[in-house]
């Protein structure tokens, strides 16, 4: 059977640019996984891992012009956006290098033996060990930060896990370029190049999730694709953790007091959030609850003005463009749905931004209106005009899990205490992994306290894919009971030769 070519395609024209690779065969996937598995021992050296992550960041920074050019040619995201994304990516790699050296991610805990307790307690020493080979499924909308050199890869490598990445078909040339830089960095740090590998092709992705030496997977993409892989991971003879980010509506609630106080500011800010990256952010606000009445009309008017002035943009590929155009057409055709600014086709290769408006009570009817409560990937949002707090709460109660939930409150409402704002905050907390007040959800800071995940279908686990605790996905705890010190791993020995932070109970007085 002839090899299936993998083409780099220009989304601005729909034309093929160059053949980058061929789709991996089952044998080639097996070889990549086995080579990664064989290299896992080298990653046990924390000093080498940290050096590797910093070397990867340095090589990516040195190649910034080449990387940005390659990514822009395949995604049309623009040099400004991509330069910022690369900086985020290299900053993330360095942050995980710092985490490796600091060591608290190992969560070392020691309980001294206490024969006088009831029942007697033996000596216990616990820390976390890497799972093994991790499969990473790259995202379409972030060719750097959520792809080959992105957060899943960086956190898995930091944990000591080799990585095999299933490249996204929207940016195969960028994927190959970044993979080559990561492999060079590994060798420079004294590690085998095989600690990072890339495979291409839909079937290769299925082979990867089923491979018996793959121990966990990370995914960013659609609900349909993520759920299929999640089910495959669960159906294996030995199921594995699948950390998937699948989809999110990211609701926003504008309170009547906030609309009265700063309607124009809210409308303009909403437009900027909806159209950022041509609406291709996973945290784009897709449903906005705006009060009925004159103040809510002012919010809608400001949104109408801002979106009407937005230039058409290019989506990541023509399939996404077709899905977006068809999706907004289906939604706009529903009875009772107004289209103040028509989203959809902006030209042969572009799309225009817009929004739909519908009474909240209509959405509560369900039926054909359920589609308005589903994510539509691209520059469009739905304004649900609500009559009162009870109606807004009822609509929020119909929503599945989300990555984010945003509240636009007035100055008086942010003073705290019991009341509608506190009730909204409580409801938002049940809905989402990140709750935003008087800001916008687009833009996910890489920080230790960040959480990028949420209740299903936003994510398939309770973990985060952004921030320092993302490393925890690729580790499992092991406790050692009454093991002689000489036989313990260095991380748990009494002398603490690695200088790791540790939590100790039952220490004897000095």
C-alpha cells in the first residue's frame, strides 16, 4: 500500500504548500513508542531533565523567526499572535524546568513509625513516580503552546515521561520543525533524542492510544474526537488516564446593575473576546446572558457596533470554515432568533464575525434551540436576553461543564456579602474550572494557581493542562513501608541527598 502524504496547506488560499511527511504506519507508531519507552530511564535524571527543558526553550527562542513564519503559513494566525504564543511556550518550558529543580511536585511525605499509636503505625515514605510513555494529541488552534512543544509535552517531560505526539494536520511543518528542535535539545542535555517523537495521521492517533506501552494521554480538541479517544483509552485491556480538553461554551452573565453602570464598555470588551484569534480560542464566550430592557439594549448596541467594524478573518482550515458557516446558518434560521450582525462567510476564504440574539425563555424550551447551547467554533456568540435573576439561574442550570464562567458585576456588587452576586458566583463555581469577574476568559495565564479544565465535557478529568500542577497528570504515588534506608529511592532517604522539600510527621525532638 502506498504511503499517504501529509501536506502543509495555506488556509488563506486552501492550496497545498509542500509535502511534509507521510502518515505513520502501525509499525512506525510501534517503533516510536518502543524507542520512547526504551529512553525513559535516561529521564530519571532530574538535572538532565531541567537542562533539556531549558535547552528546548533556548533553541525555540533562537529560531523564533523561522518558527513563526512556518506557523503563520499554516494557520494564518499572524506573526504578532504567534510570536506571543512562542514566548508563552518557551516560558512554560522554563517554568517546568524550575519545578523539576525545586522538587515539590514529587509531594514527598514521611510518617515516622509510632508503635504507641492504636493501631501501631509503621514507618511510611511516599512520593510520586512517572507513569511512562505519554501520548499527546496536538491542538489545531495553538500550533505551539498546545502542540508539539506545548504544555502537555513540557509537563510530561518534566515528570520524567517520554512523549509521542500525534501532530495536528493543520500545522504539520511547524510540528516537524518544533520536534527537531526538541530532539536537538535532548541530545544537548545528554538524553536520547527518542524521548520526543512525532507521528502523523488519523489512524496513527488510534494506534497510539491503543499501544500497550503508552501509559497516559493528553488531548485538546473537539468533543467528538476527544470522546472517541477517551473511550478507546478506557476500552484497552489495561485502561489508561486520558486527560482531554473537549469543548466549552464559556457562559458570561451581565447583571442589570453592571449593564446600567458600564454597558458600552462591556459590549466592546465582549466583541474583543469573541473575535480574538478569529473566535478560535477554547475559552471564547459563546453564550452571554444580558438583561432585557434599555441597559441590556445598550450592551447589545455596543456589541453590534464593535462587531460591525471587525474585518473578516481566516480560520485554521477550510473544513472549519465550512462547519462555521453551516453552524451559524442553522442557528440563525431558528424561529425567534434575531441576527443583529450576521456571522458567516466573509469571502471565499474568510469568515465574518457576528452574533445571534434570543430570549432566554426560548432557550429554556429546549428542542431545536439546544443547538444554541453548543459550542460554535469561530467568531460568533449568542446573546440570551433574560427577564430576571431566576430566569438567568434557570438557564445556567441547563448548561454542561465549562472551562470558564464569567460574571460582569457592578462596583457595588463586588463589595461582597450575601445577595444575587454571591449566588451567581456559587452557581458559576459548579459550572466551570475558572471563574472570571469583570474580565474576559480569553487568555489563559501560565501560572502556578491556574486551572484550565472543568466538569465534563470541558475536560475528561479534574486536572489542569496549564500551570505548574499540570505535571501531576503524569505521575502516580507510591508508598514504601518499613523499607531500610539503603534500599529507598534517593528522594526518600533520611539524609535527603537531593534536598527536596518534604512533609514529615512524628519527628523526634532535637
